[in-house]
């Protein structure tokens, strides 16, 4: 196993703009006005000189860290105006200022940046010979333990260098709209305002995600006709219940957020195979919070039933097993990185091999972890954890981005042959 010196650390200076609506404690405030109404009235009473000063201060505060500040604040105003029934008599400068008072900067990765997955970048132009460009999804945690989705890009030369691209200078939440597919509605996220992928941040936008979008497992899925689609299964958490949902996109300039249906989606850790198996979609899950299951379906958004394929066998996985992202297709079968939960709630990473034509058949597995917490990487937000949501395979070489102590992201590399040699 090769360990790279590169790491991705959380950066509290990176912020997104999110809605902010203060209210009165019960029994306080005027009976006929909300607190938002009162604040808007105060803003509209400002004179031109005061209005100029406040708008200049907004520009100084936000322009360096956010794209399209005026458009962002106008969209925030429009959402508020629809709730408050205001609009016609208010000029654009007042609208911008109202939008700013009901917006807050949120440091989305102030606490942690971890649980990465990796997929090939849709654009492989101008990459050095023998190297590949890839995209990582990462779970970012900020104030209140709210999780959102962040991205990074990098270039990797198997057997050689790993270069992480610098992040874009600003951040950009997507424009959110409602989409429709027949009788089904879903959320459309338009990320065209981001100049590079790392400027895009996906923050919770639906009630089911109120407390977070967690542990996205990205996969580049190639259908029978050769068309490629990026799917990302993730855990939506509302503060009490967790369920699996899915991102769907083609180029990272936009995504659909789709609900998943069926009795197998009421938990965490689902990972889609990168192609159909036997003519059907295939998915790994751990709906019983103990074992790895295989599910198949004719509809990528509906998952029920399943067959248990991998159970805890060795001490480092006695408590629980799960997948570390989508399976990797090899000549020998489907290579699956696994996580195991053992004593003192230690998380380690192993691997197993499933039959290529019948993934319910377990062919081999590693009796010992291939990655485990080390003395210099055991401390952090959640001690004694290494974890990944998806590796990148290039030929027989494998890059494993992995989380350390639920705090930051590190990188290791190995080969298919080395992993198979470690199995029994």
C-alpha cells in the first residue's frame, strides 16, 4: 500500500450563503406582524445615503467569497417576497438589501471534510500521458453538525504523482427548481454559476435532508448503449430518520435529486454497480446495519428485497460490515472495498471479491484490514476511524481516498493483484 503525503483539510474560510429568517419567542412581538415584516419595514425606512452605505458594505463582505452576489440576493428576496406579500412598491436596491438581511454565511466545512468518493472526470483533455483527471465528492460538516456535499478535482498518475487542484476562489450554491417526470416530482439543481467543480456546494434543500446530505457514493454508470451517467447515492438525514436518496447528472454542471422507493432504502450506505448485471441494475446495501446485501431492480429509483452476500467473519468486522463505494469490475470478478466495525468502535477497510455474473456468490475476502487507523491518524472528530465512499480504478491500479477520524481526507494506492493476494 502506497500512502500519499497529500491531504484535504477542512477550511473554515469557505462559506455558502443560506436563508436566515429570525422569529419572535412565543408570547413576544406584535400580534399582526412577523419579525420579518418588522425588519423589512425598518429597511424600507432607510434614506438614500444609508441605503448606499449598506449596499457598499454587502459588496465588501460577500464579493470575494461568492459568485453572482446580486443574483443570489435577488433570488433570496423573491422567495421572501412571496411569503410576505411585498413587491411592487420596492425598488431593486431595496430588494437587494432585504435579500441580504435574510441571508447568512455558513462555514460548511468548518468542522470536517471527509468520507470521499472518486470518479473519472467527464473532461480528460490536456491530461499528461498515463494520468487521469478525477472528481471527488466529500462530506462537509459545519455548525450544528449539518452535512453538505463538497467537490474537489485532482490528477493521478498510477504509480506516480497525485496532484490535488486548488479550490475555486468562491463558492456557489445551485439554483433550485422543481422538475417533473410523469407523475413524479424531484429537485433540479443548476450549478452553471460555478466556474470550476470545486466551487459547487450542495446544501440540504428538502425536509428529508434537513440535518444533512451524508456520505455520497458516486459512480460513473455506463449503460448498455454506452451512455455514461453519474449517479450518487447518499444518506438524507432529517435529524431523526435516515433514508437513501440519489443524485443524477451528466457533467457536474447540474444534478437531479431523486427520492428512492422500496423497502430497502430506509437506511444508509447504498452503492450502485457501474453497469447492469444480467440486464438489471444492481446495488449493494446494508439495510440491517450488520451485513452487506445485494439488490437488483429494473428501475434505478426503486429497491426492495435483497440477498445477504457478506457477513461479519473476522474480529475487526464483528459489529458491522458495509461497502466502501461501488464495486470495481475486474477480470476476476467484482472487487468491493468494505468497511468493518470492531472493538472500541474502530472502523477499518478491507476487500472482498464477488462473482462477475452472479454477485450473490462471495469468492474471497481479506481476513485482515488493508487500511486501519494508525497511531498518527487515530485522533479527530470521531477517533479510530478510516472510511471511504468509493475508490478509483485505472487498469489494475486503485486509488483509495479515505477519511481519517471523520475529520479530513487522505490517500492511498494499491493494485488489484495486491488485494487479491491478500484474500482467502
